[in-house]
C-alpha cells in the first residue's frame, strides 16, 4: 500500500501564537467529496511537522454514540490493512468474522449481527506517525448501523486540515469554525508540503509560494 507523507510548516511567530492558545493542527479524511464527521488526528504543532501513514485501513465497531466530542472507543476491530471488496461480520460475541462472501467491489463492508443493541457505531480507522510518535487505532469515520444492516464504506481520497483548540483525535467532530484546507490524495503524489498562511487561515502548497524577500528560488519536488 502507498506510504504518504504530509509536511506542515509554521513560522516561529505563528508557532508562538498557536502554542500560547493551545491550538492544534486537526486532520480528517473523507471520500467522494463528503464532509468529515470524525477528527482523525489532532496535535500541538512544532515549527516543522511530519505526518506519515500507509493506506492500510481497518474496520471498527463501537458502543460510542455519534455526538459532538465523543471518543470512539473500539468494541472490536479488524486488523489494519484489510483489502477492499470483502465483507466482515460483527457477531453477538463481539468478535468480527471475515472475510466472508457478500462484499462489494471498491468498498469496505461490515454486517451488524449483534442483537442486543438497536444500533452500533461502525467506521474505518487508520494508523499514523506524527512527529515520530505513533498514533494507532484512530477512527476516520463513524456511522450508526442498525441490527442486521450492512455498512459499505468507500476508501477515503481527501484530507481536511484546519486549526482548533480543545479538540482530540479519534473523536466525533464538533462544528468547525476555522477555514479548512482540502487535499486530494493521489497515488502519483505521495509527499505533500504545506505552509500555514495566517492571512487566509489555510495551508498553502509550498511549491506555489514565492519568497519575495529572498534571492534564492526554493523548489519542491512532489513524489
């Protein structure tokens, strides 16, 4: 699976302001132009930040309700790195079985066979490394699934980035009040470099920034 690297930089003055207000960098992932409903990662920034991950997704199940700020604690989960197109099944024992027949091409799928609850929360999770610290098991999506219902999830293709305080990763998203930068994931571009722009509140592609005050032309290569 592709390994992706996201580089995010701040100026020293920007960093001082962010740390003084305990403002975090927030990341979410979605598919097909949908809006995020889960905070994947949230971290206090350094001046130079490095976030990396493999596109190795797993499916989780949770008793946690989909309400603002709720931590998505896992009841059960598949291993990370399951292939798309297969179907999994959550049993009354809280064990996830699979893969079994009945999947859908291009989607992750799980059937809810627990009968003791009217519904449970299901979604994808994805591991990452942020500034050399491992962040494992964090959800990127959350959907309420009723008894005997099957959930189909398309692989995410968009990263959402913004700034917020009092936010944690692996939680249901609270309303966003900051500008959001969206980046499309590409199999041809595994490294993305961004620089925060305080005027717009967004993260700009550093390959397009012209440094007017320097006689040196900075170039960036996207792999």
